[in-house]
């Protein structure tokens, strides 16, 4: 019980969701080199949809 009394606040996350998504995902491009709104995971190549101004939770939750 004394461990709980002496514990400090939980540390803040070091990386933002945007930084995590940029590290693990690359944008999928069409024939003309334009972004399609889909991002491919760099580790497993699974494609995920990312709508502008919707946040990065869909990509980060993968």
C-alpha cells in the first residue's frame, strides 16, 4: 500500500499519434503520384483509410 502513496503521476506519452502514424505508415499513391487517402503499414503492408482532419486513431490503433 505504501507503494501507491509514493508513486508519482504517470509519465506523459513521448510521441504524438501523428508521429507514430508517420513512423509506421506510408501513404498509398495512385498512378499519377497523388495520395489516395489510404496508408499502408510498413511492417505488415495492411492498408488503412485515413480521412483528412479526422485524427490518427484509426492508424495508431492498428
